[in-house]
């Protein structure tokens, strides 16, 4: 009873936080809701007996990926007004793609069938081989039975990363400094290497140091002129 209640609580918070990730206007809030979704998903993995996935989700995704997302969102300073300028023009294309994805989901869930022995499975599932650990069983399942699906998921993530870079990349001004690899690696002239004898002065090798400019001399304060004027003033007053 307690396990079932905890499952529904974690699942409800996970779905609510996932919806807030998509619907939040502030991208920082979206990342924070994403972190909340990761924690609840980790709790569900723990209840299902997949402790390796739960720890990976917390350590890797929450501790590294989500924090990196947060830093990037705060540093990019994205102009959302500029991003929404072409929304009306591309809205029909987005609607068509969304409808296609929705139909695909309907086909997948329509043909979904539960295993005959699903009701007899325990909440904390263990591998069929007692000598096989949970991590090793997961590795065999992902990298042996579903290796092609795993590679396709990686390609989809790569396309999503490239799309995010293209959407957030701004046009740089013409006077901005750019790196030209060909010019940087090219050599206009060869520089010969000379073997310098030990304990040899620069003058013997024909290397003359450039003379440093002399330091400006301090200006003299005109105390003598001021003293002569004061003395003449006294003599004039005496006469």
C-alpha cells in the first residue's frame, strides 16, 4: 500500500514537472523543473529495483548536465522576442509535425501489449541469473539487444543539440575577430635554428639589445629665483 502510494505521488510530480519544463516562460525555471523531474524519475527507478539508473540520473544528469544547462541559459542572454518573430510563419509546419508525432504515439500505444506474467512480477525485480548484477544485466540489454535503437537515440540527441546551437547563434558584427586556422598554421618564411654555444655573450653572436629610453629627469624647483625676488623686495623697502 505504501509502495503504491509513493509510486503515484512520484509519478504525479514527475508529470507535472515535465509539463512545467515545456510551458514555463523563464528558461531558468524550466531547468529547475527539469531537475525536479530527474529526482522523481530517480525515485521511481529505485522503487523498480534499478538502483544503477537512479544513481546515474542523479549524479550525471542532475549533478552535471542540468547544472550545465542552467549556466548556459543564464550566460546566453537569449532574445526571445527575436526568436518568436517567425512563429506565425512556421506555425503550420510545426502543427503538421506535431500531428504526425501524435499519430505515431497513438499507433504505439494502440498496439501495446502487456506481458502475460506482468502481474506476478515483484516490485524490486532481479535478473534471471542470480550471479548477474543489475548493472551488468542492463549493459547486456542495452548494448546487445537494443544497440541499434540506442545509437538512433544518440543521433536524435545530436540533431537536437545542433538545432539548439543554430537557434541561439547570433550573427556577429563584421569587425569581430575570427580565427583563421589556415593563416595561423601557415609559415611565410622559415626560421633557422642556431646552436648557441654555452657561456657566449649576446655581443659575440651579433645580437644587440635595443636601448631603453632614458627616464625623464626631475624638474628643478625655482627656489633661487623666488629667493632673489624676495631679497630685492626687502632692499627696495629699506630704501
